[in-house]
C-alpha cells in the first residue's frame, strides 16, 4: 500500500504558528523565573552592598588626598567607621525602604524590550527548519513496517519497523510517529507526517 502526500508552505505556516506560540510561552516562563531570581538576589544583596560601598568610599576619601597611612589617618578611619555604623543603624531602614519601593515601581512597569526581537528570531529559526521538510513524499506500507521516501532531491528514504513504534498520535493536520530511540533522546522533536 502506498500513501502520497505533500507538505506545502501552508502546512509550514500552520506549524510555525503553533510552535511559535509554544516557544514564546516557554520564553516568557524563563524570563519570569530569571526575574524572580534577580528580585530575590536584589533583596538579599542590596543592604550589604550599599553598606560596604558607602564604608569603602568613605575610607578611600580619607586615604586618597595624601596616599600615605599615618596614625592620624587610622584614627580618622576608625572614627568614620564608628560614626558611619551608628548612622547606618538609625537611618538605613528608611533609605532601604525608599530604594526597594523605587525598584518595585520599576519592576511594575511593563517592559519586554527583547520579546519582539526574540519572537522574530524564533520564527525565522522555526520557518527555516520546517521549510526544509516541504515537498512531496511517498509512504510505503508492508508487513514489516513502513518506508518514507522524499521525492525531492536524491529521494532520501527512512524506514521504521512496526515493532519499534512506541508512540502514534493523530491530530487534524498530521500523525506523530516515534520509535523508542527517538522518544528517549532528550530534546528530539518527533516525526510529523502530514495528511491532506
């Protein structure tokens, strides 16, 4: 028995639309996870980073005019450190609340500057991969399995025995057929046979 079918640019367009929607959903989920990680990191690191930065800048301001350490400079640095710690203890809460409110306000603004560019690049990649599968095919069935022959080019041929098929899924546009090796291989897309 033989089945002849053609994968047309219209089929490619339908598949690109479906896959693009799935890829963009995955992209949005990755971006949300990354934003959550950055938010947690900012909340943990903001206070120690600001404290350390202000302390180091103050100590360097005392050291740098003459660039030599003396007893006077050590005393000045120690005095600055004590005064800074006292001020930090009393006023850092207010400063950190203000900074965190500003950061939260910036996060609340809808901002997806790279989503459009990423969507276009993903669409180009998907279209390129799926366009390579366009053409006329012959599907030959016999007692041992089936053979898929691409009529374009050198007539590339693929065979699969009935006993090796572990997954067969029917949708309105195609059949999805997979053997055990294909299912177990991570990141592999299944073979789609389009039926007109």
